[in-house]
């Protein structure tokens, strides 16, 4: 008996949020997000772990259609440049993918890592300074899971020229751009990643990614039916 375990329904809820979270691009609705809900989600993000309790994540809530149009134009340029890197069938498939929903979602959230903060007094960063970025990514994941639990979708857009995003949103030099997120209600959550459904990439089996004692030594054997 573990007195610290959540109730069965709560445990199921945590796993449900993890397995049913999706990167959403095609299914956004324009309905506004209630202000208390948005605040709850951002507060959940702000409660992520951070190195030395540095709390480096900063969030810019972007609603203004004119600013979003600038970011969308940035995406379209970066997307065309990225498409040109592929040939033949991959290029054709890339062009069929919808990889952002900047104008479809009612709210965008730009997530930054503020490096210039005295909080945490450098604890944990002397030998691994990049842990401030990892801390910020933890905040993104909190936001993503909390949004899923609230029935909201998030799409992460990395196909952007960061210098142009910085100029559009007046991001200071002390902050690193970590994530640009589209957030909103959705008509549906797909039951598998879009990129898997469209044949771009598939989830690797668990036994391929978990090792025992030394890198490369398998912890798990492949299941006889190939599932994991
Ligand atoms: C760091 C990061 C950047 C991403 N950038 C993009 C992007 O620019 N466009 C996009 O459509 N999806 C983007 N994604 C979403 C991934 O494609 C998606 O997470 C992956 O295909 C698995 O699908 P799922 O999130 O629905 O499980 C990004 C995800 C991460 C974690």
C-alpha cells in the first residue's frame, strides 16, 4: 500500500493526458479561451521543475492578428526553404503536411528562456549551462499536458526564423526563443501523431530506446508480435 499514490481515476487521468496529448495543426476552432483557463494553464507551466529553481521560462501571449500574421509570413518563408531540402516522394509528402496553425488558433504562446535572472544563483548550471533551456522545455510539456486535460490542443511551430520572431515580439538579447505554440479548442484529437498517420515517421518500439546498464544493451526484448 502506497499512501502517496493518487486515486485510480487520477492516475488514469495523468496517463490519459500523456497518451492522448497530440500536436494539433488541422483541427483548431476559433472559440476564445476563457481567461481563467489560460491563466491556469500558464500557472501549470510555471510550476515545472527548473534547475536551481531558476524559473527561467517566460511566456508571451500573442492574440493580436497583425502580430500573428507576421509570424505566419515568417513560417511560410521558413517552410518553403525547408521543403526545398527534400527530394522526390519526401518532397511531395512534405508539401502535403500542415505544419502550423498560427492564424487558426485564437492564441499563440511564445515561450522563452530568460538567461539573465539571479534566481537560483547558478545552482546546477556550472557544468551544464544548457539546463536552463531544459527547464524551459519542462514548462512547455506541463502546458501541453494541462491543455490536453482541459480539452485544448497545442501545436508547436519550430519552422520559423528565430531572428524575425525576436524582432516581431521585441524579445531581448538575454532570452532564448524556445517554443512558439498555437493554442485553442479543437474539433478532435487524433489518436496517433499526424506525422505517423501521413507516413512521415513512426513511433520507435520501446525496446529500441531503453538500455540496461550500458548504452546499446537492451533492457527489453521485442514482443513476439512486434508490439512494445
Ligand atoms: C521541439 C518540437 C518542435 C516541433 N515543431 C513542429 C513544427 O514546426 N511543426 C509541426 O507541425 N509540428 C512540430 N512539432 C510536433 C511534432 O511533429 C510532434 O510532436 C510529433 O510528430 C509527435 O506527434 P504528437 O505530438 O501528436 O505525439 C514539434 C515538436 C517538438 C517537441
